[in-house]
């Protein structure tokens, strides 16, 4: 769905787009898109106290299992190690140890810990240039049509692969292969996203979803991608129509998975025992978000305008509302103090300005970023408070977690960099020669330990691998937003 024509003309609209921390729109799939879809148009180290969330490594644990592996490894290897892993493990997820496995390990642990390079003729290797030793990956997002900070969107991937290797040079994987990360334009609507993904499937090894529930769902459900075994990764958004797809992976918590954490966030920050309203776009793509959070509010006996929270306290909006006057009046009339908001970013800013006295909250990756905070604060509203979950922390914390990465321009670039970091970890999970099929099988079996992003775990079943989300507090500093990460919640 493209933004309304009047919205497109507004130069001030900025929505965040990133592969590991993706901004979502409030768009539903149009009938023609559904028709197109139908036609096909690391080193050993974790342990019972280490590993990923204290559960995937060996028996002795490590000092920082999610990023550096353990010091002694374990009998079952580290994160996603082999069936027996190494006996001593390694100190690095990317290099493994002298006798342990790498991030992928092996059936008995390898002598070098390195995942195998691709081999021509073994599996689907589209996107791999064997002569020049490159692997092409594509990230789709709204380079046009939504006022996105385009340079950050396009620079995050190259900043990781081209500037984060030894000495600030290229980062090589799989015995010397360089990853070429390219951003392509989906024009901020599902039809163009589907066309962009289908085209990219012919030249890219894998595709990452860049923005919008609509766009992600369209590409995730593409039969063109499925028939070609193209791995498709995105941040967690809706679960509708995505959970059974063999080539799809949500790398962060979905809306449904985040609902209990939004309640925890409200309790921890003092706005749970208030009068609640839900303002959400009336699209089927957001049904799971609305239904799951409504259930959570009723479970804790939250209050609505009159008595217990009920469906009367839910306000469904259009996909691209012209303004928030009507909703603002309803919020004011109900005396609401806490508002779960999931919808269009520009509309969010309008609602904050219409009704700034409430605390606004909700799931990521919609509103926990600088550009959307700026929308809320652009008129200098006093006292605005927001608490949003997000796949990545604020820019300063991301820079610290990135450990020596080049300076990030903004939190969008930091999120894309973090997504590429997790992607490298996923590449290193592959046992045997790299192909689309071996990549998908390896990632589905395990996950990625993360770094800037929280870990992702699939365990051979679920396609929704998120394990945690950061709590980003939003306030106004004059006419710009101020974001501070104050917690990291685990599912």
C-alpha cells in the first residue's frame, strides 16, 4: 500500500527502515497483490549458564557466550555447534577454536572451525560469483515514496561488510568470500515490494525485508521466492500467513510475542494502572497485534474509560488517516492515560500533538527510533512520554555493542549494521558447502547469537525466532525527540 497522495507530498515524513530493526506501516495487502501471490507472480562455549539464554551450549558455560564464546567450551559445543561439538571450544564465534567447532561446528568439531565455501553444482547458488568470490544479498525498502533517510538505509550494509573487517577493510567469510549488500526500492507499497523481491530472487543469494508489514508479508508469501528456495529474513511483524513458510525467518519478536512485554514495560514504568485505549489500523495484518494485546490487558484487569478495559476502548483507523482530530477527541473524552498505538508514523505524530497528555506505547519495530520520535516532538509538545519496544537499542548503545564498528550516522544505520552482523553469524552456521538450501536448513536448526540485535532461535520448528526486545524511552528535547534505551527484555 502506498501512502496517501497528500502524505507523499509531506517532506517531513520520515519512517525508519532496517533489516534487523524494521519500521512497519499500517497497510493491508490489496486484492491485486493477493492475486499475484497466488499466481506466483561458533566457538564452543555456552553451557547451562552460558550459550544463548543459558541453554544451547555445553556443560561449563562461558564468560560472554553470545558474543565471544566460552573459555572452555562444552561437550555439546557452543551456540548451534555440531552434534558433539568441540572439547575445548574457541574464543571467537567466527574462527572457532583449535579443536572445537565454529559457529556452525560439525558432527564432531572441526580442526579450524571454518564453515565451508560454496561449491558450484551443489545446491542453489544463485547470487554467488565463484570467480570473483562474492555473495550478493538484497535488502528491500522504500528508497522512494516515504521520505526515508536514504543514505542511512543504503549505507548500513556496506558499512558492515566493507568497513568492519581487519584494519577497517572488507569483512570476508567462508574462506575469502565478500558479501555485496545492496538496497533496492520497494516504493513503500506491497505491489512494488513483491516485484522487487521477485526480481532480486534471480540475482541475489538471499533477501532481507526492509519496511512495512504489507511489504514483508508480500515478499514472504511470494511463490517465486519459495520455488527458488530464496531465504527471506525480516524483523518480526505480523504472524499472519508467515509461520509455515519454509524459506521465511523473523529475526526479532513478532507483534503477538511482544504483547506480554508491553504489559511488563507499562508495569515497570508506572503506566499500567491507568485508563487504557488501543489506537490501531483496521487491517487484517494487525489483527494478531490487537487481539493479543487486548487479551493481555483483560488478563491484568486493566481499566478502560469506564470500568474494565473492553472493545469500546479500541479505536480502529484507516490506513492513511488525514489527521488525528477525531481520534484525539475520543481519547480526550475518555480521559485515557495510556495509549497502545500501532499505525502510520505521520498519524502517530498528529495524535501526540492532538492529545499529548497520555503515555504512548506499543511493540517494535514501529516507533522506537529517532525519526518517529522527531515526528512526535516536531511542534514542541511539552511532557510527551513514549515507551516502545524495539529490536535495536539507541544509537549510543548500538555503537558500544558493535565493538569498534565505524561511527553510525543514526539508529537506522546501526540497526542495518546489526542485521548484517547476525547475517554473518547465520552464514557461519552452514555445515558443508553454502547453498540456499544449506543456509535455510542451518538457520532453521539453530539461529544466530546476535550482538547489536538480540539472539534469534528457531530450533528446527518456529519461523519466529525473536528472543528479546529493547525498551526505548522517548521524550522531547525541544522540537526533536530524545531516545534512551533503559532495558532489554527477554521473551
